[in-house]
C-alpha cells in the first residue's frame, strides 16, 4: 500500500510540473500571438501609407516626383520586410500553440494516471476493511 501512495504522490508532483509547463507554453503562445498581431498591424499601416503616397499628384517638378517615388519604394521595402516578419511570426505562433496543446495533453495524461492510482488505492482500502467472509471478526487484529 505504501508503494501505491508513493506512486500517487509522484504522479501528483509530475502533474503540477506538467501544469506549470502548460502555463508557460500558454504564456509563450500568447506572446507570440501578440507579436503576430502587432506585425500584422504594421503591415497594414505601412501598406496603406505606401498606397496613399503613391496616389499623390501634388509634386511640382520632376525632382519632387522622384523623391516621392523613392519614398514610396522605401515604404514598399518596409512593407515587404514587415510582411516577411509577420509570416515568420505566424509560423512561430502556430508552433507555440501546438506546443501548448501538447503540454495540455501531457498534463491531462498524468492527471488520468493519478486518478486511476487513487481509484486503485481506494479499492485496496475498501477491500482491506471489508471482511471477505460472512463471519464477523472478533477480538483485535493483534490476536
């Protein structure tokens, strides 16, 4: 019986460790999703700025037009780079979400094993206290 209780205690400790790992994985997944959202917002803003500047018709001379085109090209490069960063962040966020799901599955598996161990201990305790014969026991257990 002592071995079963020690195993249950180990399983409960392991469950707490797996729960901490799950919480850490969820926090990392949340950070990754936040970074992704920020990058997507930057992509949208830089793309919108680029489109707005490209649509301008107010340059007075060729030099002004050339400066505007260089500026728009710079914004386009920033948009392209930010879009690539957002794609990388999406892949990282997806991986972190998968890690969080795997951590939850591992924690749940340990929880199920611990519950099964508790049921086993409860059955053993119940069978030890219930007499196996129909006769009533008399005296003490020391006799």
